[in-house]
C-alpha cells in the first residue's frame, strides 16, 4: 500500500467544506501583518472564486486573481 502525499494530489478549493479542484489562485496579503511584496494564496474552484475574492476584497487584502498553473482550461 502506498500513501499519497500532498504533491500527488490535485489542489483543492480553499472554501470551507469544498473539495472541488481549484483552478484559480487568489493572491493576497494583510498590510498590517505582511510586507508589501509578500503574498499568501487561497485556491478557488469556479463556484467559489467570486465569494472568496469578495471576502478578501472587502478587507482590502486581495492583490491578484490568476489561473492556477496546470489547471484545466478555464475558457471552455
């Protein structure tokens, strides 16, 4: 029997309780805690991209939303 490691698994959405594959990277920082060039990343599936972005944006933390490298085509 082999055990899987996080590197073996597809990235999943950061939304609470969601187990869907992530296709977006929401990069953010809290300017009170982090240097201006530091970025933390939340991953999002298509269903949670907007709600996670709204949560971070309302606090002034959201810096960038980008397609997750290696994720399926987001256009189709």
